[in-house]
């Protein structure tokens, strides 16, 4: 495997031992509603993830197995999305996550985050190959079904609400409302999903960023001021871990554009 890029920011604030990780677990997992693991090896994989040591988190999660696969999938998907520079490698990393998530689902169909990481990885892969092409391959319904299953299994899964909102917005943005309807995309549902995500996880910078993007995709320039306000709120968020830091930095970059 190609060399992974390191986390580009100071990470001392995001390092945890088992005790502090347990203490901060609810805040750190307000987005994905992942249950606190009983296995120390799985907890260690999550500690590596939160500190931004994504490659080690993947290795530790895969080695731990079981619930560790979720930690590995999240670490690999977040790394691929934010830090991988090669487009080809990025797509390969997403496909690997999708394959592992599908195997997890086969073994444990009620694992909400297995469905979520399947949706996330296919969704990001779809953006990489072009949404229109992905819809033609039937990947849109796969993403939508996986996210709806996530929410059914874990109603407080804020990140799944964000991703489902983004699904509706992206599809309508790329193929229009009429064709979007054939994919099950609906503007009102999309906006409702973003609002629900922020209600579930009010401190989520990524929810604010995706909501801002969704508003512009669904309602155009007239929502630009609202979007800029959301970007500013996201940029002012206090990140609790490496992933959130990447979200906040992305919001700052949006404001500079």
C-alpha cells in the first residue's frame, strides 16, 4: 500500500488513554452513535483514530477484528476523504471499506455503522467517478438504502442523517428534480435530514458544512448568505478530535474561497 500522508496538524489535544477515551466517548461519538467497545484492543484502535493516526488505527482495528472493523473503516474512509492526494488511491481505499462493510453486514446485519460505512464509502466513490455515472450503475439506491437502514437501526445516528441529506441534495443538483425523483431524491426530505442531524449533534461542524452545501445545491444563490453563516459557525467550532479538526479546517477554507 502507498505511503499514507500524516495528519497535518498538532494532535496533542486529541490523544487519549483508555480512561480518558471512555470519559469523552459520548462527545466523540455523538455523530456515529458507536457503542463503547468492551475490548481493549478495539478501544486502542479508536484512540489512534481520534488522534489522527489513521494508518495505525486501520491496522489496529483490522487486527482486533469484530467491532474493530468499524474503527478501521472509519479511519480509512476519513483518511481517504481528507488526506489522500491520489484520486486513484482514494477510490481504491473507498472500495476496500465498502467490501469490508459488506462482509460486516453479512455477519451482523444489525450493525448500524456497518451500513453507514458502506453508504459513506460508496457515496464518496460515486462522487469520485461522477454522480451521474454512479446513478447509472445503480449505486444511488445502494447508498440511500444503506443510510435508511442505518437510521432505522440507530435513530440518533446524526452522521447518517447528514449523509442522507447530502444524497438528496447531490442527486437533485446533478440530474435535476424530475430525474432525481426516479432515484428517490426529494428536496424537502434532504433539508429535513440536515436539520435533524444538527438537532442530534449541535456541535457538528460537518453537519453545518454539508447543510450549507445542500442549501446552495437545492435552493441556489438565494441561500448563499445562510450558507456562509453556517460555514462561519462550522469554522468557529471547537474540534474534539482529528476528524473534527479536518472538518473545521474545511469550513475555514470554504470561507476563504
